[in-house]
C-alpha cells in the first residue's frame, strides 16, 4: 500500500515539473540610437535569420508577419529577400549578417531599412533560446535598434525549444511594432518591460 502511495506522489511530482513550461519573457537588452532622426522610409526588408537551422526560417517569417500588422511601411519578407539574394550571387552567412552585407542585400530589394536576426539555442542555459534582432538604416548604415530577447527554461525533464523560439519571436515582434510606429510618427517609443521581465547579465 505504501509503495502505491509513493508511486502516486512521484508521478504527481513529475507532472508538476513538466507543467513549469511557461516562464516570463527575459529582455536581456534593448538598445536604440537616441540621436537617430526618423526619415521618410517606404520599404523595410526582413532578411533571412541566421543561426540555429531548426528555428531560423520559422522565426524570421513569424517576425515579418508581426511587422506586417503595422500600416506605416511595406514589409519585404525573408522568403522574397532570400530569392533575390541568391539571384545576385550573394551568400547568406551562417552566423549573422554584417552591417555592410545587410545593406547590400537590402539595396537589391530597394529597401530603406533592414532587419537582421540571429537565433541561438543552448541547452541547460539561463536562456535556452535567444534571438538577436537589429534594425539598420540602409542609406546611413546606422544601427537604429538592437534587441536581444530570450526565454528561460523552467522545464526540468526537457526543453521545448520550439515553443520558446515562438514566444521570443512574439515578444520581439510586439516590441518592434511599437518602434516602427514611433519612427513613423517621428518619435521613439521604448518597449515597456513586462511585469515578469527578468534582467540577466
């Protein structure tokens, strides 16, 4: 009888551990150029994300989908950007576009600004899924905003990287919608920290 009780307690404990899979957003860093003066942009391109191959394409497309919710700028998707980049003979780097490479790719599509993104995953880390996104002015080369965002793992038995990648992309998309609105209106709107945000070193 006691063995059955211990077994039931153990199973209940496992369910509790597996249920801890909805952590709060971790905004590790959001930097922006306060001296940048918003210009008359018309087109913004989201380049294919680099980094973790399992999530780079999904994260890039989902991020560009978010940006299309705003009415201020025309958004060129990563898929279209990839086609044009390959036509030109350029290579998509495995780990992050340099500012020069990003601007060169954006010019192929007649874009005024460009988003680059890099997805990183690391098991048993404070933030097992981390996404770095940068917004760059094509004409001047200025880095307007750099956003590093991730999700911490609260799962003790396994890490649901697919879910964390989506949650991190959702949060980045929401924040940059505010940024683009601010730029279109000639002002800055810094994404507010959420109540459950944790600052990591």
